[in-house]
């Protein structure tokens, strides 16, 4: 079963530290274990003010690297 979940997260980088909301897909597997995927930062006034550059997203005890280019969030490999 899949459902959309909203988490609070923190964006860090380029001299910035911004709280944000993150939408993710929660997939419940056999038993009670769950997997979260497809993290997407929800746009807000705070995230809109971030300059282009490299960032990390801290959410759900995970750290994800991404960049912001021309006002868009893009994932980037480790």
C-alpha cells in the first residue's frame, strides 16, 4: 500500500539553514515495515528565497544532497 506523507525537514547549505515541509511516498511492505521514497521539497516563501547552489536536506533521519538551479530543486548523487 502507498500513501503520501508530509515531514518537516531542514535545508542546509550556501550559508543558509531553512525549515521546510517535504512530501514523500510511504510504501508499507509485508508485515509492518515501511519504506519512504520520492522526497520532494514543498515550495514556500522560505524555500523560494534560497539562492542557487548546493544543499543537503535533513528529513526522517536521512540526509539527501540536492542543488537549486534557476529556482528548481534537483537531486544530485553522493
